C-alpha cells in the first residue's frame, strides 16, 4: 500500500528501509523521500515505521 503518494513510497519500501537500518522518520525521509514533500503522510509514515520495526523484533537471531 502507498504511504507517500508524492514520492511513491509503499509500506514495503518502509520495511526494506527499516531492515537496512532506518530507525527514525528523518532517516526514512532521507532514504526514501517519505514525508518530505507535502507532509500529509507523516503521521501514517510514523505508524508504518513503528510497525516495520516491531516486525523486525520477531526475527530469530543468527547463531
């Protein structure tokens, strides 16, 4: 689903950015542009970022 229409950022893009180390809205905006144009998506982007981070917590650690 699109989170940021201005920059074409999807929830999958946000998950990938989190997997690659993004840990804040500023980092997400720098990497994807999400929330950096009109700003209408910023609240939802914060929510999607938190969800992506919580999904990452359930992954098993490598031995």
